[in-house]
DNA sequence: GATGAATGAGCGTTCATTCAT
DNA sequence: AATGAATGAACGCTCATTCAT
C-alpha cells in the first residue's frame, strides 16, 4: 500500500504519530493534529493507513521494532549472564532517555485502551524475549553460573519485569515520578548508580543458591 | 461535594465507575453509561462530581484506598522480612483476582491518558509505600537480616517493581497474556508456585551479600 | 425508542426530513441541515434515529403511510370499477399537489441510491396495491364489467403503471417537465381534462374485448 | 472539450462511467473509481470533463443517444400503429436487458439528485419522442386507425408512460421487484407474454371508440 | 500532455455537559 | 433536589478536485 510518499515523510508521520499517541493515548490522540504536525493532509494519512487504529498500530510496530533492535544488539554478544545483563540495563537506560516515546508507546499497549490488541501484541512481542531470556537462563543454569533451584521461566519473568519497570521509570510520567520518590531526585540522572544497584539485585538472585547451600552447612 | 446521596448509592456509583473506567480506559469510558448502570441520572453525577475527570479521580481514590488497606493489613504484623513479603505476595494475588478492576484502575494512572495526574498521584500513592518499604528495609539491614551493600531505597524500588508487575499480571489483559507466555498457561492459577518462586527470587537478594563475601574469600 | 419528544416535534422532524430527502436525494441530504431546519440539535436526531439511513427510512415510512391512506380511502367505497378509478385519479392528483414531497420520496426509492432497500420496500409497498388491484380486476372480470381476455395481474400492473406515472408527473421535476412537453403547459393545472383523458384510456382497455369480438364478426 | 484521447478510450470512460453512475447513483458514484476502472488517471478525466457533474452528463448523453437509436430504428419502418408498437415493445425489452445501465441512467435523471438538470434534459429527450408519438397518433387518427375522441398529446403521454415503466421494470431494482410482485416471478423472462398483454392493453385504447359507439347503439 | 499523490472542505456521528421541568 | 432530554463542539473519515512532476 505504501508507494510514493518519500521514505522520510513516512518516517516523519510515524515519529509524529508516536509522539501524539504517546502523549495522549490512542483514544485521545487526534488524527488531524498528527497530519498538521507532520506537514501532510489528513487525506495522506488515510491513503497510507486505513484508519486511526491502523495508524496507531503502524506507530506501535515502528516503535517496537526499534526497541527490539536495542535488545537484539545486546544479545549478539557472547558475554556471560551478568555482563550481558549490565549491557541490557545500560541499553534500556540509554534508549528510554533518547526515545522516550517509543517506550511510552510500548507501555501504552498494556493499558485498557488497547485491550483489544492485548493478546495479539503480547504474543508478538513477549514471545520473542520470553524465549530469548528462557534460553539464556536455561543455558546459564547448565553452565552452573546460575542457581539451579528456580524455575527458569519464572526467573526470566521476574527478570524481565524488572527491566520493563526500569525502562518505564525513565519515560512514563507516573513511573518517573515514582522512581524519584523511591530513589531520590538524582536517580533519573545517575544511571551508573541505578545500573549497579539493579545489577547487584540480579547478581544475588543469579548466584545465591550455591552460597545458601554453603551457608546452610 | 454535596452530601445527600445515600452512602450506598455513592458507593455503587464508584463501583460502577471503576468497572467502566477499568474496562474502557478513562478516555473511552462513558459517563452516561455509568449513570445508567448506577441507576442514577447524569444530573446527579454532575451534582457530585464536577466533570468526568473528577468522577474518574474519585473512582481512582476509592480503588486505591481499598488497595492500600490490603497492603497496610500486611504491615500490621510484626513478621520478619521474608514472612511479611510472602504475606504481601499472597495478599496481592488474592486482591488482584477478587477485585481486578481496582488494580486495573491503578495501572491506568500510569498510562498516557492520565498524564496530567501523574505527579499528583504518584506522590499520593507511592510516597506511602516507598516510606513503608524503605523503613522496613533499613530496619532489616540494621538487624542484619538483609544484605548491607545495597541502597535501601533502590532495593525498595526493585522490590515494589516486582510486586506491581505481579499484581498487574493477574488482571491487566496484556500483562496476563505475557504472564502466561513467560510462565505457562497454569501460572495464573498456581498461586503457590508463583508465590514461592518470587519469594526465592527475593530471598536471595535479601541475603546474598554475606555469602558472596564468603564466596569471594 | 421514541419517548419524550413532543408528537409535533417528531412530526416536524419527519416533515423537514421528507423535504430535505426529497429535494436532494438520500445521499446528498444533510443531517445537520435537517436538524437546523427542524429547530433541534443533531443530538436529538441521533437519539431518535440510529443514523442517517434510519431517519431516511422513517421519513419514507411516514410518507408512504400517508399515501396508503389516500389510496385506501378510495378503496373503502363500493363503487364500480370506472367510478373507483376516477376517484383514484382525482385523489392522486390532489395528493400529489398538496404533498408533493411525499410522492417524490416514494419515487426516490426507485432510484439507484436506494438500491439496497429496493426489494424490501417493493414487497412492503407494492404487494398491498398489487393484491388490491388484482382482486378488484378479477372481480370486475367475474361481473363482466371488464374484458376477459387479459391476464388480470398484468392488467393491474399496467393500470398501476399509469397511476404511478401520473402522480410523479405532478411533483417530480423531470416528470413534470415531461408532462408539460407532452400535454402542454396547462396540463398541470387542468386536472379535469387529464382525469377524463386518462379515464377514457382506461375505459377502453376495460371494455374492449366484447366489442372487438363483435367487431371481428 | 479537447480531442486527444483515442476514441476507444473516450468510449470506455463513458461505458465505465455509465456503469458506476447507474450502480451507485450520481451522488455516490466515485470519480476515482471510474478513472481506475477505465485505466486512465483522474487528471485525464478532469481534462476532458470539467467536474463530476460534466462527466455524469456526458455519460447520460451517451446512454440516451443509444436509447434514441433504438427507438428511431423502429420509427424508420412504415408499419401500422399496432405493428410499430409491438416492435417498440420488443426493442425496449431487448435493450433493457442488453444494456440495463443505459436505462437505469435514464431513470436516474428523474430522481431528486438530478433535479438541477430536470428541465434541460426533459426538453432534450422528451421533446423528440413527444413529437414523434404525437405525429404518429395524429396521423393514425387521420387514417381512422385510432380512436378520434382522445387528445392525441395526452394519448401519446399515456402511451409513453407505459413504455417507460416497461423499460424500467426490466432493469431498475425496485421496478423489477415490483414487476415480479404484480406479474409473477416468470414475467421477467416471458417477454412474449408481456409484449402481447401490453399490446392488448394498447390495442383496446387505440380502437375502442368506434366499437363503443357500436356498443352504445 | 499525462499522472496520481496530495489536498482539505464537508459531513456523519459521539458524548460530555447543561438546564428546563 | 433529581431528572434525562437536549445541546453542539469536536473528531474520524471521504472523495471531488488540484497541481507538481
């Protein structure tokens, strides 16, 4: 369906759309505003996207693709679990600050206004990371670098929960505010501190069992 | 706010409102539907609540008060850290299943459509739990039941992150779907398993440091 | 669904609607104009009629009911065929001049823009008159006041064709123009002449057969 | 009007336009669809036709010219009134089945959406046939093959009314449905029956007067 | 000249809010 | 005070028309 609109224009529409949808949510976002801000007419929007919903989904997909790229880059490396985790944390911190709207939009799918897409998108998005994390963790357990006594899938789940909350804490208004309340006004800027603290939190979870066994002896 | 409507009616309005706002999100929720379902006229709604926003906030406050009660009940006890954590997990599991809309509404504040209330509500809601968790953790560190090498506020933050994600995973469509993807179709019903796994994850974080020091030796 | 709007207001909306739909056709008729001209808000229109289509159908039904009344009044009488036909012609002439829009709307159903309702409305409207005319004609044949050698249904069909064209010729712009071209500028005002000529045309069709048989002898 | 487009292309545009206008009515017909289906750009359409209206009128004129040809072919012959009438009926039946859209378009001018062209087109189209029929009838009366006691113009009018309704009954959805209701499901296919019955109806009108005089004696 | 992407006025429809009863 | 009918601004979407290429 996309044909002639210059690639940059297409991208601009998506970027503007992402900003609008992220700012007001899919329900309150205004198609006419997106058109105006993109410097195109509504007609163009409707030439390329069947309706508001379709445009929203296109914005979403664009944002998610970018986020996936961030994650998958980290997964290219052959680092050990902890090193990789640190890279992941750093990448999310950077990305959430550089492209907050992408992460906000990701968060938006979890809200009620997107209820209709919930199951479709959950499968599309989370299945990938669930599999990646699950595999990583199973492998780590096999190598003995991760405690043996936890369900790897649940471990992956808690692991990703912390990462999701981390990214949202850098860009979603409410979570950012909460972040400051919990960790102090500087938390948002002191990425090193946050990264190292989260890493410590993870680290213990990774390695405790053996030590606990020692401890019990 | 006037005071003539019977207490039950007021409550009913709030309950119905919570259901409607939770189902459709604040933007798409329909005031006229709330009135009809509550068995009152829109006129009454506007007598008691200045506008849709005000009604939403009232519903929100009602839901949050109930959630706070759940938490604070757990905090009444003088249990040790781990025991208390388990109680918290169990309470959240139960509450998220019994009153999903309350939790959904809580989640809704974090979405873009509520951007305007973000900072106000974050303070109102999170300051309490942040303080409670922070105090608990500081105390636990003092007592030696919690590792010393972590920032207590950050620790509280990660701790609460996991609990928030837990509650959302039981009632918000997207998170529930994701929960199943990560942990399997039975995760939603096997509360014991989830509770024990999350507890293990926490436990290690609580106690690792000493053992790691041992480990380093 | 109709509940509180005063009966007169309801009627006014229908009348204004009929005028608007008759003037511009269903596709070009403007809901906001109908609302404005009726002295109500669009909201009211949409409270009583689900959408433009539903309003159009309501207008149509209103007009058709009035037209049916005109016809059925003529059919109350126990006149002979010819007398009744004359009454019918006169009634249609009068009605088409007094309430042109009703007839125009009836004509509108036959146009392409109403294609979707064609079969439903044809059954609803024409079945009644087809049956009435058919019965009348069969009876007339039995009584010997009508030629025997014609299919009564086809006879009824041609009979009604002439009456339909007659009514349209008094109110639909094109047909009126055509009427004048065929019959002269005065035709539109000289109802007596038109009635008597049409009657003569019918009369011969009613009674020819016997005489033709005589003729053939 | 420019003259560069190949004659075939011009014709194709008109044919496609006729189909589109006939199917959806002038108001809902879509210029862009006509362009696409014709294999030309909208730009070309607007080069040759000032606007949608002009294109519609061109389609109309094309359709009407074809219909006139059908009629005028019948009028070439030097048949007697009845024979000629039969030929006319047959020609209309055939044409209405072979090129339904042409007849549908003709019918469309009579609808409200074409109100603006009513008088112009009525003159253009009906004056010719009115004159032809009028002359024919006057001549027939002079020859004594037609009853003397009727206004020839009115006679021509009723005569044409029946023919118009006949052609519409073969192609316009509503009229076709009505045709079946009046004359049975087979009427549409049994052209012979319809032609003969209509001819009988006419025949009597042509010749009644004398026989009635005889009858009165 | 031909193209068809782009335009944007215009309309159908919704629903938060008001106010006459 | 309570009602709920009525309001009308606002927004999604269409498509006749234009114009840069």
